[in-house]
């Protein structure tokens, strides 16, 4: 092998080394994220009965002592507990994975870019937490009141129809609402990020307000169960968050304009 070939090979080895190091680091972070997800699953599964008891509180608060729930397959409640474990693991594992991803990307970011991302890491779980509380303490009681009001007592034409939810169907309803509200409550985060990189502006958002209203109700109808209470309960907060996003985007634009003026 000639001297020039050896030099070329050494240069290739030098250029490949950082990539290999990055891949090793990424693998380590992914393994840690999987371990955290698995630990979160074990913890959530262990406390799944208590978690489910908390989730069904709105139903029994409304139904009273006469309320009851059923499962119609021998393995149904076990599968429900497994789903609670997976759902709980996701709530624990995804934020941790986001932190690991940030730490992986942080060395390649400027200091101002790092500082700009920190508020979003705080706002995202906070908004999701607020949306979850809203589902549990406001939307579910309203929806259940509506559903239970449709019961028919036995003294009406000798017909008795009573709401006795299946444990799996109730969990599906609650988790679908939590996910739907959690996604929609990230609207300020998404729009302010788009504003920072110059894709959207406050004037565009104001002009698109009427389209946003229509789209919000369509999305609410798609994400929530087929009842007006859940749909309106999702649409109204989302529209309020849209208005908040317009205000935040306006503040970002003023800050950027002020910064450009100082530079000039």
C-alpha cells in the first residue's frame, strides 16, 4: 500500500470515528429509553387496579351505589390491566425519550437554540397534564351525565334499560379522550415553533381563523366519541388555545423585530 493510500485510509478512519461514536451514544440512549418504558410498564401494571379505580371515579360519582361495571370475557380485565400498563409506560417513557433525544442533539445546537427549546420541553407535558385533568374532572362527568340520562326505568312501559359499562370499553373511552385532548392542547407549542422558524405568522393565523374553527370541529368530531358534549368540550378549549397561539406568535414577532432593530 502506497504512502498516499495510507494517508487516505487514516483520513477515512478519522471521519468515520465521530459517526460511530454518535451511533453508539444513540444506541445507549435508546436502550435507556426502552428500560424506562419497561419499568414504567411494570409500575403501571402493578398499580393498574388503583389507576383504573381512579379513572372510573366519575362514573360511580354519578351512578351512585347502584353503579356497576362488567367484563364479558375471562381475559378481558387482564387485557385491560395490560393496556393500562402500556398507557402508563407511554406517559412515562415518551417524555424521557424526548429528554434523551434533546441531550443527543444538544451538542450540535447553538446556546441560544438550546435555551429556546427548554420552554417547549416544559410546556408540552404541562399542557398534556392540564388536558388530562380537564378530561377527568370536566369532560367525563358531563359526558357520563348525558349517557346515564338516556337510561329507561322499569316503570316506563315495563321496559328497563340500564347503563352497565364494560371495563375495556370504558378504558377505551377515557384513553381516547385523554389522547385527543392531549394532542389538541399542544397547538400553542406547534404554532409557536412554526413561528420561530418563519413558517407561520400572526396575520396568517388571524386570516385563517374561520377555517380553523371549521377544522377544529371536524377534528373534534373525528377524535372524540359521537356525542356533542365531548366534541364541544374539545373544540372550545382548542379554539381558545388557537387565540392564545396568535398572541404568543405576535409576541415572538415583536421580539424578533426588536432583535433585528438592535442588530442594525
